[in-house]
C-alpha cells in the first residue's frame, strides 16, 4: 500500500452466517475452506500482500472461544508451533509482516459496527474495510483498490456490471471517465426489472457491482457514526451510508476483474455437501 493512512485493515466478520447456518452453528463461515485453506487466511494474506501492517478481525461474540485460539495461531510463531508439534518441515507460513487481532463486536450487529469497532481498536480513522466472506484467492483485490486511489478520499472496489448478478450486489451509478470513476448513487440489490431500468437510464458502462473492499477516511467514519446514532430500529448498511455520503463528497470507484468467492452463498454450501 502506498501510504501510512492505508495500512490499517478492519475485517468485518461480525455475522452468524445465517445463510449457511448448518455450517456456522459450529464454526464461522470465514473458516470455510477455499483452495486448501480457510477463507480468513486468504483475506489476511491479501491484506499482507497489499502492504498492510495491522489488521483487526471484528467477529461475533458467539465465536469468542475460537477467536482466542485464532489470536494464538495468527500471532508470531503460531503456525511454526503447529509444525513443531506435528514434526513437519513444511506447512502454512506465518503472517510475518502483519499484526492481527481478533476482537468481539460491540453494539448492534451491522457492518457499520464492525467498521467503528475496528477503527477504535486500531486508533485510526484511516482504514481499509474488508468483508471477510468475500474471498480473493489471488490476494490482489485490496492492493488494486489502494494503489489506484487518492488516500484523502473514500473509495470502493467494484466489478463490471452484470444484470444477472445485480440482485445480490449494490449497484453503483458512476460519473467520470478513466480508471477511477466517481460514485453518483448506489442502489442496493435491485431486482431484474429495476436493474434493467438502471441500464436504460444510465447505460451499462456507467454501472458497477459493489465488491467487499473499501477505503474509509475520518470524515466518512464520522458520517457513519452520525447516521448510526440517529437510526432508531436497525443500523444502516455501510454501503447505504457510503451512498448518502457520496451525495455531497467524492467517493472513488475502482473497477476490478479479480474473481471473488462469496463464502456465505447458499449454493456454495450445497455444492460442498453434494
């Protein structure tokens, strides 16, 4: 990562994995295997590959006991101790360049809470927020976001628009030209008819699908905290808070073709069971 302001990573893992409850009753969905290792390991390796030096995983309190174990495994010498006990010379490497903490989420369950808890733990308002159930096995996505954008403004990672996937993603309406666009609006998970209307109104070239990586700055964090305080029933999603912020402030949009795996997708769970 290019700047000191982007070296702190908050990994939002505060959910209970209700879409894949058969698995998540016993273990967080972030520990489901992807290409031979737990998904959370890929997320942490992605952060390290991007140059991060600090990361905090904000998890649901239900998994507190497992989090204590994870703090040891991902701490200095954690995997080396396993290899010693197992009498193995080769195995998973330690995250030597990344300090990782696992902390329980405090407050109402929401990704906004994870962002606020993580920022407080790391003592900085400049964070990169990563959603732990969106896994990039190539470990490139976060670096693509950070390397392409100005650290003084929030930014989101997106993928090219696909009308058949719009109902499971936030759809970002963009302005501008070039590799970094600007968010004009965001529509959360539109149905096919609504997505088709967006295509007719804006054209597919101005639409993107939101992915689980974003850069958050202190002004945006303050905005998220403010709308959370005024929310009466449920806490707003980070994506919708970002959209309201974008009405008056610049939010950068980076397009990536890096494939992402959704660990919470029910069809993935069914495929593993078959």
